């Protein structure tokens, strides 16, 4: 399916040098902000307290967030967990306050916000273990909310998550590079990886510059962008290979221009549809999906740019040619032979 078809090839590669200079400046700026401003890491990476509470009806997330923020424990995360009645609260690491005190103060504030009174009640589990837990009781004996669990995420666990996240990114990059090398040719592999890393670094640079919270959800978005961006590069590289087979007299730059031009309708349909979904999450998904969708939106926009102007241009500058992608037949150079051409 095509929305439109462009009859004349657009000379993208004619402007490749200028556009890649812009990319280099953007990349350097992103690295500068990452190095100087750093990332605003979430509780998963820095450590902190996780509290899960349950309401008898759908929870008012905005009200819960305002109540917890009034305690001045720092930047908090409040989101639904599982159902609309379950709420997950993440609080940053506080060295001056014990975990039990943090949980007690948060639960007490939430209980008062629902018109209840917090108290401590003893309990005995089915395994015979006993202990105490805070409870919230309102008039008439109703229980406006329950404390489901509370956990403390230490800084060691957070550093392990950060390290594992870096390993995941490196493994993804290595897998993509190996795939492109086997699927096409090493020049395309290098071009694709440079373009993908270009996208990832620029996304992280945005988060460093604006000091947006960098969480596990954002890390997942980075991994998704890697796969999404390489898909666009693969489509263009595949069309380049087809064009080399079909147009033997075109120069490599002309072949690349033809490949990019012929995929523009597909690019508009694919990325336009994906971007609409991502923007929907950004505007209607709430705080839980906000930064996740921002990372995806930036990745989609720069993924289109890098696949066209970075990956394709680098492949051209590395000297990709017809012989790299097409197995030449014994009579390739015989113009009088009707069967002359590539062996497919």
C-alpha cells in the first residue's frame, strides 16, 4: 500500500555532508550534557522505598500524588499497579529517615486523606509468623485503604540494575551488528550501528539536558528504539541491494537516492502510525507512560533521520558498491548477452 509515489529520485546524498555535520554537532552536544549535567536517575537505579497500597474502589492517582508530595520526601513516583485500585508509590533514598518511618508517615498521610485513622495491628500468617502492620480505619469500621507491601531498594541493587541495563544495550548493539553483517555486508553493519548509537545518545542527551527522570521504562524505550531504528535501516539497505541488481549503470549515490525515495511512502505510513500511538500515550497515558513515550517519540523522529542521512551516507562513504551485494555472473560485462546480469 502506498499513499503516494515519487516519480523522480530525490538527491538526498547530495546534502549528506551538511546534514551529517549537523548530526555530529547534535551528537557532541548530547555527549556534553550527559557528561556535565548527568542523568536524573529514578528510584530503581538510586535506591529508595517502594510502597503498595490498595483501595476498595478506583484510586485517585492525582490525590495520592499530592498527598505524598506534601511530605517533602523528594520526587516521588505514583502509578497504578495491576488494577485501578492498586497504587504503587516509589520514594527516593533518604539516609536521615528509616524505612519503617517513611512507610508509616506515608500510610498515615494517605489514611487521613481518606478520612480514616491509622493504627498498628498485630497479625499472624498462615505459616505461624507474627508481626505488626499499619491499618487504616474509618467511621463505621470501614477500611479506606490497605498496605499491601513495602520494600526497600538499596543502592547496591540500584547499581546492579544500572550495570545490567548497560549490558543489555551492549548485547543489543552487538546482535544488531552481527545480523546486519550476515544479512548484507560489513559496511552496512558499521553504518547501521553508528546510526543506532546516534539515536540512543541523542535521546539520553535530551534526558540529561532537561533533567527528565531516567527510569527502567525509559531504558526499555531505548532498547525498543534500537530495534525500531534498525528496522528502518534494513528496509533501506534491502532496497539498495535490489536497486544495485536492477540498475547496473547508476552510481552508488544514485542507487541510494533511489532506494530512499522509493521507501518514503512506506516510511510515512509506518512512522506516522507509530508516532500517533506514542503521542496518545504521551498525552493520555498519565505520568507512568510520560517519559517512556517521550523517549520513543524522540527515537522515532531521529530514527527516520539517522536511517536516511546517517546510515545511508556512511555506507556510501565506506565505498559500498554493486559487487559487495550482488554476485556477479560470468557474462556480466557482455552487453550483447541477453542473459547477462547478476546471479540471484
